[in-house]
């Protein structure tokens, strides 16, 4: 396995405030970034904002601001989320930065040099909301007679002089590449959609606009700005120092890139982006994962419905770590999910308060009260003790690694929670409170095994719930931040632990909140 790991989120449009959907993708990437760092890999994790294009320009006009001041303000909302949601990103890129404009123009010139871009005129149905042209056959007519794209966005007829990218030249090369790289797009069902789109024939892609100026100017032809997607996709290499291909970041990380995106923007990442890179003779990313879509209590998230879930609301209700856990535990990452507060409360109370929280509280309070607050000295381990210790110290990490390698967050968390369940069952069956009266030596062994399980659980949950993990480690008088190879370093008996504090509070049911 290569030791470098580069993971990216989409860069988010700054036409609106961040919501659950944006947080979902970035938290998923953050969990992977943290996991791989703790697993001993060199990680580079990138997120940022997409600040050009007609959609952003129109949002700025609506706000009666010039586009740059508007994007400065809205981009800040996304940047402020990084500490709030505890993202461990190495960089935050904005497409209005000088380094990015330089990278886009360099790539553009290269594509012109290679004969992949030419000038022509373009007419077609354009959806501002999607920043995309659609074919007549893709449109439907709404009850009010307005034509709409498959996404529901209204389209208008546009004619403009435009540069084109020779996408049609890349059909065979793309199909060959897909065949040679059967895990390039995940999940597989989405990869099949991509392949059939490419097989159905690729038309050249209009890659410049003259009808507005909020974009990267085309070198030597500044009345054209670059199509926002050619601009946006380039962010992934700008951040690694492109066009300086000898830069260490670029050399080490670019060929290892994994792009995590929502299913809405898979085509741009799995078809257009690889074609641009092929045309420029640049290496392609390793993989693209397209996750599913959140609806809110059965409905699309939208401002007009007033059902947009703001990250600040999630944090206020559940706390950052529980919110991070819930989003990735509840729904398989490639599938669509429906968000409801009731589900969130049930999941958090069940897995965190009753499951992990209860395990810590029962074990550590018992030790605090009955063992002079000291980690007990174990005696001989039974088969059952060894079973739990082995699951916590070694077997679970291997399973988690395997599941996360397939982006199966929910299954990875299930593996960790099988340790929680086993340990909770163990405390019940071993009943240290009864052993206290009959066999102090055995009681100490049981409590030690439980402390070891808690220690390993704290280490394993670090990528998902970094703050809760720190609190758990502190309750065992351990410092924060353990890499996974420290799973094998057992607790020292005799160490004094602080008075236990509840780490995973129960959440009231939503009805109580509303009142
Ligand atoms: O498309 N459920 O930006 P964007 C799940 N700038 N994920 C959601 C979601 C939902 N309901 N809503 C949004 C763009 N997302 C371009 C990307 S990349 C080079 C350029 C997430 O602000 C999901 O990751 O519209 C989706 O792909 C992304 O936000 C779209 O963000």
C-alpha cells in the first residue's frame, strides 16, 4: 500500500450558507484523513470553496454586493466550519486566489497547445442553477410551460462564442481506462451509470463563457472566462502546487488522490476531469466515491421549504462528535438517506449514551469507588478475557481498515460497537460487584480487561469523535492522540484515574426540544 493518501471534498459554491449536505461530505473525508494519519500514512486533506460562475455572480447581485466581497463573506462561513466541525484539513482553497488562477491558466494553455481546445459558437439550453447545458432530450416541460433540466432547474436558450474541449476524442480512452481500473468509481452501480453515459457518445464540451465575466479569464482572450467546472476541478491540483509538477506535494500526493463527491456531481469528476487530465498528460486520480443524498423528513432540503439543516443546529442539539457519528453511522455512504431528529436522538442515545457511555461510566465509577481510583492489577486472563482483549486490541482495527477501504463507514462503526456490546455483556456476566464479595483478584482482572477495552475503544473512535476520544483517554489518565500501533501498549496498573464524568449525555427527544 502506498504510504501517501490525498483526499478531497468538492469545493462548495458560495451562493449559499453551508448545510447538512456539505458537512456530510467533509466529515466523511475528515474521518478518512484522521484514520489514515493514525494508521501511519502521510495524509493531505483538502476542502474549499468554488467562487466563480454565473450562479455566484447572481447571488452576489441579489445580495447587492460586488462578487469578490460577496464571495469573501460567504466563503468565510465555510471556513468557519472547519474548527466548528473539527475538520483536520491541511489546506482550504478558494478559486479566487492568485495561485488558482495561475494553475487554471497554465492548464488551459497546455490544453490549447495539445490541440484539445478550439474556438466555435454554441447554442443550447442552459441551466444557470446547474451551470450546465442540457440536450433537448434531457428536458421536461413543467405545468407552467417552463422547460426544466432533470435536476428541476429552469433552462434558457443561449447562443455564445465559446471555446470547446474535444471531449469526443476521449470516449475510447476513457472506456479503456475504466476497464483497466475497475475501482475507479465507487459504488459500482454509479460506475455503471458513468460507463453507459460515456458509451452513449460524448459531445465536445463548451468550456468558456462570454455572457458574464465572473471567472478566470481565458489567456489571450479575456472577453472569455473559463467554464466554472474546468476552473473548479483544477483546484485539486492547484492545492498541491501545480503547475510546479516537481513540487513535493504534487509528486507525492497527486497520483494518490481520492475525490469524495455527492452523486450529483459524479459526471464532472468521472468523465470530464479524467479527460482534461488525459489531454494534459497528467496522472489521473486513484478513485472517485459518489455518496448518496440526504432528504429531510422525506423532502428535498430547500430554503423555500424552510427545512435546511444548519450545522450550528446540529452542534447545538447533539454536540459536534455525536453529529459526526450519526451522519456516517445511520446511512450506508453510497445510499440516499432521510434525516430526522427523532432518528438522530435514538441513534445517539442508543449507541453513545447507553452503549459506549454506559460502559465507561459503569466501569470507571466502580473503580473510582472500590479500587482507590487506581487501574487494577490483573491476574490470570481467562479465554473470555483474552477474547475481548484480542477483539479490542487487534482484530477490530483490521476490520475497520477493511471497511473504511470500501467507504463503508456504517460497517466500520458497527465493528467498533461490537467491542462495546461485548464489553457491556462481559461486565453483566462477570458482575464485578458480586466478585467484590467473593474474589477480589478476579474482580481486578475483570476491571482491568474492561479498562483495556475502553482504552482501545477511545483509540479506535479518534477519527470519528476526536473530542470524545480525548475525554475517554483523560478518564484513564492517558494523554490525547494515540496512533493505532499504540493499541498494543497496555495500561499500567496502579495509575490513579480522575473522578469519572459522563462523556456521552442522553439527548432529550425532539418533542421536548420543540416546546
Ligand atoms: O457542486 N445530501 O458545489 P455545491 C448530500 N461547486 N450531500 C449534499 C447535499 C445533500 N442534500 N447537498 C449538498 C458544487 N451536498 C461544485 C463542486 S467540485 C470541483 C465543484 C454536498 O455547493 C455533496 O458533496 O453544490 C455535493 O456533491 C456537494 O455538496 C455540492 O456542493
